[in-house]
């Protein structure tokens, strides 16, 4: 089942641009990861918020990606620019509710 993921990021004061540049680079990489169907960066500078929207072939593909990402150098760098832990929401797509 296709999985949609929203990751919400809150930059430290004064770090919005640095975080946005890093996130855009990371999103470019995720698009090439096996099982990734879509990855986009969502920017709201007026609210000091950055989000990432991803669609995956399966929840397992996303889980595999998270394990890989956690071992990358940019992942540690990302956390130095955050005011709080990232927020994660995932949703199963394509589930018919019936009539």
C-alpha cells in the first residue's frame, strides 16, 4: 500500500535559510532512493516552518530509507539546525472506504 509521509521541521532562530538549503539537497537524494515515488520541500518562511512531503511504494520502503538516512552525515547536520525534534505523520493511501 502506498504510504504518504509529512515531516515537519522547526528551524532554530536565524537558521531558516541554512536549513532550507540542506533540506532541498536531502530531498533531491531521496527522490533516487528505491521505493520513493515523490519527494517535495514545502517552505513557509513567514511561519518559520519547513516541511517535506514524500510518497513511498510501501511503509517498509520508507522505513528502509529512514535507516539509511540516519547513517548519513547530513542527518546529523540537520539536527544541529532544528529547534525541536522533527514531527512525522504517515498515511496509507489508496484504501477505499467502501460505499
